[in-house]
C-alpha cells in the first residue's frame, strides 16, 4: 500500500474544469516533482490536498487512512486536524510580517499544542511545551542555515532567506508530507540555489515531499518520481529518467523541448 | 469679560465636547468592528442589511441623524424622547461606527489572502487567524485613515448644538452674542487646534511605533 494515495481528484471553478481526474500515489520518503506549463492545475492540486480548496470529486488516503473524500463533508475542526498531515510552502512565502523569523516558526505549534489542546494544561506543562517548541524552532533555523537571523523580521531578510524560514515554519508542524508550490519562482535567480539546496537536504532526512517546480534540473536530479501535468490531467508519470529521457506523450515532448529552449 | 470669566462660562461646554468625543470614540471603535463582521458576513441577507445601513448613515448628514434620534421616537412612535445629550451620543456612536467599519473593512481586505491561507495550512482556527495574524497588520494599516476620522470627530462635536446641547462652540457663541466680543471664538478655535494637535502627535507616535516592519 502506498503512503499517499490520491484517487480521481476533480475540481472545477464555475465552468472551467481545472482538475479532470488526478490519480497518483507515492511512497514514504519519496520526492515527487510536478512539472507542467502554467495553468495546467498544479497549484489547484496542491491546494486541494491542503484543504485550501475542496475537490468536487475524489479522495486521498495516507497510510490507508482516508484523509479526504469528496462525498463527505468536514467541519472546520476536522479539516484543521486532517490538513496537518500536510504542509505547504507557498510561492510568495507568506511569512507573517509582524513577527520575527523565530516567532513565525513557533506561533502555530504553540497555538496547536497549548491553546488548541483538548486537555487542560497546568502552567508548568505549558512552559515545558513552549520550551520544547522553542528548541525545535532553533533546530529548524539551524537546519535551514539561519541561526543568525532568528530575531530578524521578514522584511529584513532576502527572498531566499524568507523562503527558508517558511520551510522551517512548515516543518515545525511535523507534516507527513511537505508540499512546495514553485518555491523558487518568486526569487531572483541567484537566490534559488540556497532554497533548492535546503529541499535537497530534507530529502536526505527522508522527508516525503511534493514539489511543484519549473526547475527542470532540480526535478531531474532530486526527484524520485516526476509528474507532468497538462490541462488538468497527468500526462506523464515516471522516474526522472523515464520522463526526461524517454517521454511517451507528445505533449511532454513539446513541453520539455520548450523548457530546454529557454536555457 | 476677563479671560477667567469666559473660561468659567465655557467650562460646561468644554465638558460636553470632551465627553461627547470620548464616549463616541470608546463605543464606536469596537462597534465598528462588529458592523464590519456583519458587512463581510458569508450570510447574504445580513451582509446586504448591514451594507444598506452603512450606506444610509454615510450618505446622510450627521446633523440630520442627531435630529432624527432626538425627535424621531416621539413623533413616530409616541415614545418618550431621550435626554438631549443621550440622543446626541447615540447618533454620534451610530454614525462613527459606520465610518470606522468601512475603514476596518478596507484594512482587512487589503491584507493579502496568502496570510490567512498560511495560517490555515498551519492549523490555526479562524479566530486565531484573525487575532494573531490579521489584527495587528490591519491596525498598522488603518492608523492613518482612523486618525483622519478621529480629528474630524473633534470638530463634529460642534453639531450637538442642533438639538440645543451646549457644547463649547455654542457656549462661546452665546457669549459673543450677549457681550459683543469676538475673542471667545478665537479662544475656542485655539482649543480645537490644541486638541486635534495633541491627537495628531499621539497618532504619529503610534504610526511610528507600528512601523518597525515593512508591509
Ligand atoms: N479560484 C479560482 N477561480 C477561478 N479559476 C481558477 C481559480 N484558481 C485557479 N483557477 C484557474 O485554474 C486553472 C489552473 O490554475 P493553477 O492551478 O493555478 O495552475 P498552475 O499552478 O499549474 O499554473 C487556471 O486556468 C486558473 O485560471
Ligand atoms: Mg501555480
């Protein structure tokens, strides 16, 4: 049984069918790259998985446990619990500008584990949890190479640094699967490397990740599997070697030819 | 009349002006937020109702509203009239709540959608997203337009006279008419200037404090 099993996800906005039956699965520790021209539905797919959109049809499971099924409706509380299986790193980082890098990372874990806790916590338990969260945040800052920037505000950081804080912030919630939506597209070319390097290091820690990207070299060299999406369907799926060296579909060939042309 | 005598005669007027300003501000600030929630509600009829109400209040003179609150209940429904000062305060609170609500709404809508979505994917509740993420950013953005409204409120207090509530300007005008001296008007003018000047300084200070980050 696959770790993540996505079945037949469909989503339309009004009359536009954006996702027309997306089915794929991935194993624990795998990195899945999703490529495809803009407008093909990559963002919408990630948003459905992260409960930012509700798919019209389909379902997905993690470890066999149903996380989402379009035939059911979920309360806000259920959605909140279920979406924590996933993390999402946005193209535009979306850091909270009023908080320091450190606070950006510790805010949500604190709310979840202290404020949203089902049981009543004593002051001592609370401060123990807070200490733990703080230590984890320091670890995460270290792992994205930003220990020195702990007390900086997002506006004082470069785009690459902001995105690395955003990655640490997502990791602080300990998601089973971390999703990235074009994490380097908003960055100056010279800053993409530092972000991609962090993602590559996460792969070394056996993180399960889905990365929507335009960085073909990254997909080729870092991903275990690649999905090429076109017009709301999975046009091609396979290992990087299969997809890049030996594409079956004409659309894939055309897309790859075009993206190589740019370079 | 001496400066001192005029000051004594204006004392009650000063009191009325400050009281009207203070109560309106303290009540309209939170009430405006409630109106904002209504005008942004997902429940269409409520949203429509609140928006229409805000449109009416913002589209008619405050003076008219003061008159209506004072005379309306008695003439329309035979209810006992509110005390004059109460009627003025009620009209001011309603009017300013509506203005504030529009400023809040513009402030909330100006926050990028990604902020709320980031909170959502991090498992925050709606209330937490509002209080921990939005509120501060909204406050930072609305201080300048709020400042304008608050300064306007200082001067609008002079409208209370329309139902014979003697605020400080009416008090000064009474002296001018009675004693044929003009300087009490300048005296009151200086008071308004000083009052709004202090508020401007406070608001600038707040703005600066909130400017520790960009965005
Ligand atoms: N909220 C929405 N409302 C209407 N149309 C949308 C919305 N979100 C995305 N779309 C449409 O869905 C299509 C796919 O968008 P998206 O998932 O962002 O593609 P990609 O990320 O691959 O560029 C586009 O045509 C886009 O205009
Ligand atoms: Mg996209």
